[in-house]
C-alpha cells in the first residue's frame, strides 16, 4: 500500500472524522501549501494546511484523470 501524500484538485476524499453536519465526503477545491475542501453534504468550505489535511484524510474516493498514470482502486 502506498503512503500516498498526493493531493489533486477535484479529488473526492473521506475524512476520518465526519463533519458536524454528518457528512464525511469532500471535494478538494484548492491545492497548494493550504488545502481547501468542500463538504459534499452541506457545502461548507474548510481550509487547512497540507499536513493537517493528509492526517484527516482517510481515503481518496475518486480522482480526476491527471496523467497517464494508471491507478488501481479497490472498490468496496
Ligand atoms: Zn458538512
């Protein structure tokens, strides 16, 4: 299993701890030194630094195609 610390715009991720609204699925809307994610359940936007984001991220659910690199993702 890869220690994947990559973050791409458009990633859909799940966090270890759910948002107070109950949702745990987010879309990455900004990358860089700070990461901005939007809760898919309530639409709130949260900004945090990259390190914090990587700690909170449980799994990347889906990723836009960024390159020719192929990724195998387990389902379910
Ligand atoms: Zn929310």
